C-alpha cells in the first residue's frame, strides 16, 4: 500500500482482531487507500508471527502502547458482531485509552450522502448505502449491502448487518444489532442493546435490551413486538 496520497502521508494503523471481518476491512482499506496497515493485534497468542492477507500479526492487545510509541496513530476494530456488540465497544475504548484515533473505513463502492454525518471509526462496507440526513455515531458498522435510509439515527457501536434495511427516520440505540436481511419500518425505534434477528420484519418499536425475530418480528419467548 502506498505511503502517500496526493503528496500527504497516510495514517498508520493497526487492526484489532484478525478474523473474517478483518479480512474485509483489509480489502476496504486497500481499495480506498485510506491508510497504511502496520499489523494486526489479536488475543490469540498462537497467531503471533503469522499473517493475514500479507499483514503480520504483531501480538495481543497489550502491545497497543508499544505500537503507538512506534508512530502508529490510528486503529480499526477488526471484530464483527452477531448480536453482542460489547467486544467491539471494549476494543474501541481500549484503543482510545492508548492514545490511538479511530480510522473511518469506507469502501469505494459504498454510497454515502454528503448530507449524512459519520462518527469516528465508522465502517461502511462494500455496497452499503447511507442516505441524506442520516447520522451515525462512533464505531458504527454498516455491513455489506446494508441500507440506512434518510434521516435515520444510529447510536455508537451499533451494527447494521449484511443486507439489512432501515427505512426512513429509524432510530437505532447504542450497541444494538440489526441482523442480516432484516427490515425496519420507517419512524420506529430499536432500543439500546436490542437484537433484531436475521430476516426479521420489524413493524413496531423494539424496547432496549429486547431480542426479536420473525415476520412480523416478535419478542423471543412469544410476546409480540
């Protein structure tokens, strides 16, 4: 990856976590030319010395201070989420506490309105759409092919999974998860920490911490949402 873009030095970053989500992020960063990836930090000590798509594993999260001292300035959360976005939040806060800045990752095929607002460290994967008036918080993941329609608000650390659709003016609370292929009707609220199952059709607001699934979406355990 080039060390410069338009004559300016690119930021140097590390990726936190080395699984499948990290693979996609490496593709996105390479395609966009947004940064130089110095390496990957992963909790699995057995991966030290190995590499992922040509990027070396440098060790565990305990080396954040060391990589910062070597001139790395940015980080990318390389862990996805299948319902629990707590690990993404913890890594984000850990790296910030080490003095690193979150890198926003945007694949060139993502469609992002200039009238939207992206928080620090957002990840917009291939084919995703963020339309006018949408506001994304910090560390929000809009996965491949997901749609965040106009005037939606997505809280910090939330995950809009592959192919999910938020119709207009939807509010998604902090740390919530909208599963792959789910659809949320306009003007609804998905509460903080709530989980919407894959393929669900949400036609009523979902309270904080609630898990719903199905068409129409119902609270797991039988209570209708």
